[in-house]
């Protein structure tokens, strides 16, 4: 599966309309055509979460909170 397809599927389950006005939804960085074999999940996109995802071999890090808030 490609990153863009994963994003589309997640946005079907968690529609942007349900987000808070200050929230950011969807892919913030990356290439939608990259292949995904593993996904890591975290509450916040902290440096520790990013390092964990990388060390775990994940191509995608899905977080509950966005990297930057408006």
C-alpha cells in the first residue's frame, strides 16, 4: 500500500470535519507514493516517537496530535 492510500483510508474513518478548528489532519510531511509496510502510532509526534518508528522499521508515524498547532 502507498502512503496516500493509507491516508485516504484513515480520513474515511476519521473525517477532517470531525477535527477541531485548530487541528491539522492528513499527511503533514512525506511522499504519498512511498510504499508502506509498517506503521507506528503515537499520541504526539515527539522526537522519541519518531526515533521509535524509525528503529521499528515503520515508514509512517500516525499521531493523535499534529506536529504543529495553529
